[in-house]
C-alpha cells in the first residue's frame, strides 16, 4: 500500500531472464541491477530495452549495489567491483571469511559497508577501494 495515496501498489512490468531466485536488486539511472542464485548479475537497460549478463561468479550472488560508475557484487566471501563503462572487473575486495550478505553505501557515496555471516561489518573507501575498518558484531547477522 502506498503511504502517500493509500492505494494498493500494482506491478506494471516484469523482467524475466534469471534461472534462479533473484536475491537483490539495485536501481541507478535508467538501469536495474539484479543478483541471483543462478550465479549471475543482470543489468537491465530500461531505456534501450537491453540486458547484459555478468557470469563471472562461482556461486549464489547475494547482494548488489551501485555507487557512481561502479557496481559492487557479493558472492561467497568476496566483493567484486565492476566498472560500469565496460562491465569490466577492476578489483576483488576480500576481508570477510564467510558469505557477504548485504552491501550498502552511505548517502554521499563515500563509503561502502558490507555485512557477512562471519558476524562482521567492513567499511570500505569508495574512492580508493581500501578497507578502512572491520566491526565485530556481538550477534548473528541474518540475511
């Protein structure tokens, strides 16, 4: 239900293409990014009506987030960083020891936060892609 109108929201479009469940979605500009249990990420260009598939994953892709010209994807304990200009892998971020389950950025898009089933939250600098800090959670993080 929409909070502004009080009316039920209605699905107007469906994107089909993944062979497994969709685990995460991000939206930026005229593109929709979907991560899936089929070990792929799809980039849906709504304006051009085109889809690009990234298949360079060894397992279930759990999270996806876009910051500027970069796409961040989480598969197992690694975060892959992609340049959206050519969909090229530019770096793999590794600090977690178990599956990364959530990726988020702060509003000015200067930091990336990754949470993992290893009970940690890592903070990354989006400009340099450097690891800044790891926080150990005193609780279990569930996806």
